[in-house]
C-alpha cells in the first residue's frame, strides 16, 4: 500500500506570492490533517479535513486555507507569503480521523520564502 | 490549554545502551499519546500509539508507557543502535472540546545520537 504522498517536495517563493501544496492520503483514508514545522515553534496544527469538510482548525491567520476533494486528496493554500511562512509542511492521513486512529505522515513539502 | 514538553532536547549515548525519553503533558484529559520518529529533512514515522485506557505499548525494542495521573509518558529504547539516531516526538490527542478529531499537540522533540 502506498504511503502518504506530498507534492511538490521543495518550493521556493518570494514574499507576496501564493502557493498551493498537495497531499494524497493512503488509499481508504478519509481524514487529512496539515501541520507546519519550524525550528522555533515546532509542529503546529493547521487544519483537519474529513469527507470534504473542515473539522478542526488551528490558530493560523486566514491566509492559510485548505480543502479536500471527493477522493480524499487535499490541498492547502497560503496567500500573500511572508518570510515567516518558510517551513516544512506535513500532512497526515488516517482512516476516520478520530481520536483512536493512528496518523500516518507524508515526507513533507519544504517551503522557502525569499 | 494542553502543553507537551520533552526533556532533554538532545541526548547522546554509546551503542548498546538502554535509554528513556521523557514526555510530559499539562492536561490529563488526553485521549491518546503517540510517539513518532523523524529523520533529518523527512516526515514523521509513527512508532507507538497508547490509548488513554492503556498503560503501555511495545514494539520490538521499543516500549512506551503512559501515566495520565502524573502527566507523563516515557519511551524506552533497549540496546540502542546507530540506526536509532533521529528526533523522537511525542504528541497528545486532547479529549476536551475538540470533538472526535485527531488534532495532535506535539512536544519539541528529543534529538538522539547513538555513537558506534
């Protein structure tokens, strides 16, 4: 069974641009969560989607948004990029997204904002 | 607000040594606790998941324990090997106010180096 895949793996953007990251969950998984990882703040929860609905959202500005498609694939978008958005963005999938489910992480997308 | 702390931030041990990584959390109303491993520049690999009703979980040379009353979890690694070198993260799923969601709250991690 293929694992969680994320594209692209690396991305370089300049301030003010926008970016879209993609995550394909493990086949059969219906929940996708997104996390931002930085050296200073560690891993922080962005949002969680289940069956195309956002079920939970972290404490990030409205420039960060996401969506989930009917095949469970998910995208997150960051508009008006700032230098502080440079980070490793990780997505995780699980069967139902419930509290008992193990979450499986992808390799991440490394975003650098210049 | 749930906070998860891992001490120490870094640890270096000789090969073959048994070691314990510590994780503490402020709110005992956790639903479960997961331990992950992260290699440099890579994603997270799930090692062990302990439900709140359980005391411990074992997988190979790894054993994770959970004590909700004291707000602590430990990851025990037996007979450490250089291949165990990585950052180890613990994460708690909170049981209050978040519905049945899998939102994880992570510690900052312990970076382990096992020297040959």
